[in-house]
C-alpha cells in the first residue's frame, strides 16, 4: 500500500475551513483506498509552528496515486488551492500492511 501525506500552512487572509472543504471534494475519487483530513488542533508549543492541516490518503500502488494526481478534479482543486496556502509539504511512502 502507498501512503500519500499532504500538509499545508494557510496563506494570510485565507480560511483553513475553505481549504478543508475544497480538499474534501476529492474524497470519492478512484482509486482512493482510505482518506483522513483534519485541521491542526491546539496551540503551538516549543516544537514550533504546526502545519494547519493534513490530508492522509492511501492507494494500492504508485499507479493509483498517479491516476488520482492526474484526475481532472484533482487538477482543478490544486489550481484553486495553491493561492490559499503559503507552504505545503508532501510525503509518499510504501506502507507495509498489517
């Protein structure tokens, strides 16, 4: 299984809930296997400024992630999303199934 993690910082003047709602529109796309989307909760601490939110999604393989990434709806969401975030980070890795 392949895990795809996307984290973001909200750009000044933008609303994190709008970002979450926008990302949530991708939830039903094939070939998603699982989906978790959430905003950070709690105050920053000595670890520094936290990311404002995270999307964790799983796919059967790299081909599935590629299909998802190239889906027209995903492209539309990314186009709307980019001006709303000041920073973003992505991590993809193969996850052993339990």
